[in-house]
């Protein structure tokens, strides 16, 4: 952008007889006018590459515009012009980009963040389509038609695993109306040796023996009890041996908000 600065008496005050306005930047250039203190002068730009600083100017006199050049940079007017030019040439620091607008749903509401921060080591794997019969003779399918399915690999002889089975049943009771189902796959025991534990624990969720060695395929620790959270396609969303974490994940994924 060309910087044009209007100047009045300051430029002409350089000398008692005003400032010569020349037809070129050289010292031997012809004088086309003398800028007096009463003249309104505009400095348009500085001319680069000259031995003596030179500035293109114009002034109005009797309704006529006179254009030319003035030499030197000692004039307060020229110094003011240079200050303006320096200020305009500075590149301002870029402001940080504005954050993108928060997405909204069709009804204008902000969607719920259902991201799982710590999904566990098995997240992302695909659970094979599995069908079988539980210990009560009922058909069981994993993942079935639920929004979420919890699959617990557990060893009934382990106190920690039995506690997991009870907690899993409690989680299902809280969220079954929102599309949650649970299945317990028994590892390291047969149906006969498991019935006593089931009766003592009052477990009513489907329980089946892991004849397909799925616990081994997933590297699940049945002694601690390992729960997989599956979506409706059978993909593992999260895994953990901590029932509180499993409940928090289910609550986030099935929240009505």
C-alpha cells in the first residue's frame, strides 16, 4: 500500500526560503517549485537507491497540483513520514486460529462426547460371531441384538472372578432397558463344577463354558475376570478387569444426554 502523508508547515520550515521541489532526485535536478509554509504538501513515497534520501511529493497551488521530489531526511515532516511507513510495514503477530464451532445435532443441541479415554489393551479387536447354549439350556448369541454386550471371561474358583460376575449382573440390571446384555464365559471349569457357585451367587445372566478357547485367543485373565465391551457389530470398544471402569464406560456409551 502506498503511504501518503499530508504535511503542512513542517516541510517548508526547513529553510527560511522554503524547500525546493525538484523534477528529479539528483542534486542537479531543476527546481519546479518552492514549498512554502502555507502550502499543503503530500509525501507519497520514498525513492529507493538514491545516494541522498529522496521523496516523491505533491502540493496544490492556485488549484493546480505540482508534483516533484524533495531531498534529505532531516525534515521533521520526512521523519514523521518514515515513522508512519515503519509502523505500517511491521507484520503483526498472527492471532491464534479460532477454535472450530462445536458440532450440533439436527435439533440444535451439542452432541454427547462418548469417547473412551482408556479403552484397554483389547479395544479395536473383533469378537468372532458366537452362538451356543448356556448352563440352563438357553440359546445365546454374541453379540446378539443389543446395543452393547458385556462378555466376561471368568474362572468360578477365583474369588475375584466371582465378584466380577456379580458386578456384571448388577451393571446389566441398571442398563438393560437401554440396550445392554451380558454373557459370562466360564474358563477352566465344566458345568457340573460350576452349578454350586452359580446358585451361591444367584447369577441369572447367561453363562456358558468357553469351549472355543476364546479367553486364550484374547489373552484374557479369567482368574481376575476380564470383561469385554462389544458394540452391536461385535467390535471390542473397551476391556477391563475393573467393574467400576466397565460401569463408567457403559454409562457414558448408553447415556441419554
